[in-house]
C-alpha cells in the first residue's frame, strides 16, 4: 500500500481512501490531453479548464492514477464518497464527465466495471 501524507482539508478523506486503495496521488496526474490538479481541484483538457464537481475530479484522478485497472461501481462510490455517490450514481457522474470533457473517457467492461480509455476520439 502506498503511503501518502494526509492533512486535514479539502479532499483529505478522498486522499486517505485512495491511499488505502493503493493509488499514488502525490504526482502529476496526466493521461493524454487530460490533466488533473488535485491541489487546486481542477481539470484541464488540452490546456482548457473544464468545470467539474469535486467528486467528478476525484473520479478522473482515480482513473488516471491507475489507467489499466478496471474499477467497479462500488469501488468508485467508496473512493469518491460513499455517502454522497451511490454505485448507480457513479454511472451518472461518468456520463456527466464525458459530456463536459467532450470525450468518451471510460470504457465499460461487462460485469466488471469501468476502465480509462483516453484513446477514444473527441466527440463531434
């Protein structure tokens, strides 16, 4: 398990859960044209800021930190905030991220969950 210093403040509970899941979030998070800045809770695509909620930014960070891992709905709901995001709510958040970023970022893996897919072309 990766040890990440956790301080109180915005995102500290998320960082703690991410560390428990073995994610390394202290480095720059970048996948293709997508950049996640967890210190500033911001996402940019090709340098353009994208307005996302805190839980949507955290979902992006999870996928980028482990780009080949398949994440179940339950795992994602637990990581971002098990009280505010239900397992089915994860699907809604992923759909909203896709719409705001303008790309098919996530690929469904039948009966398993979701995986990052930054190779998908931008939406027309």
